[in-house]
């Protein structure tokens, strides 16, 4: 089975024609990767797709350093937390006109601390990080996002966002921060709690789904939208 089929069958991750860097359960998987590390210091003809999936525990670190101009990098994260864990993601974009787009989906059943730092080190760079959290019953989640636009780094695009769907007994703390030293094209931060609408719930029930099935469908749709 090739890596594209594997990612779809095991993790419902859509892949495409790209250079890949794959991590499973926090560990680098050379057999599924075409690049041997997360540093993109040369220009590839294809986009670079960093895939970070599986179950995490203890402390975990992902460094994404882009030094090539005009390089497109996509980060897809789909992780589950069943025991206390920490994930730190440090992103540095020093490639002019390079774009980094990340979509991180987290399902937390335990205690989880997440830190994302996105740093622009050259002008006209882009870093967009969309984080989704499914906070299950009695879970405790702390999520921080720091965007840094350095001096002489004009016309950058920066966006770190958080969206959560939470059980009423879950605890969530968002900690956004921006450090902007040059005029950007855009610099955004956002955090919100998602609630399904009455119309969505009614539609699913009319489709023949019971209470727990309705909740499962809504959770799956939230994480994978």
C-alpha cells in the first residue's frame, strides 16, 4: 500500500502530489516520507506536505523551518490525546513569498498543553494555522498561539485561530499573543466555541439517527470540515 492510500485508510487524511514528511504517534516515519526532515531550505518543484497523526503522550515537538523562496508547505495534523501530553509546534518562515498553511485537529480525553509559535523572518511570508479542538468530558486543555512578525518583515500574512467543540464538563484555556514589529498585510487571531444548530440536529434525527449517533456525526464533521 502506498503512503497516500495508507493515510486515507488509517487516518482519513487527504493526500496529493507532494513531497511528504510523515509523523505517526510523534515519531518520524521514513518509510512514508520522501524528505528526511522538516527543514525546507531548498526549493522543491512540488508542495511539501507535513503529516502529523496518531496518538500522543508525554512531550512532543515539531519544528517547521522554511528557508526557500516561493515554497508552499501544508501541515495536516490529526491527533488524539488519551493520557497527559504536550505538543509544541515551532514554525519559522524565512522564504520570500513562501506559504505555510496548517490545519491541526485535536481530540482530547485527558490533560493536554499545546503551544504554537509562528515566526516570520522575511518580508512577504505567510503563516496560517487553523486549530480545531474536540474537548471530551473531564478533559483539560491549554492552547497558546504566538505570532511574531520581525523587523523589516513587511507585507506578511499571519493568522492563528482556535475553534473548539467541548463537553460541558471540559475545561479549555486559550492564550493568543501577537508580536508585530513591521506592518503586515494581515495579522489575525481568533478563538471560538462551536455549537451545532437546532436545524442541524433536527436534520440528523429526521435522517434516522439516535442521540449518540447524532453527537458522533457532529463531532466527526466538526473535526474534518
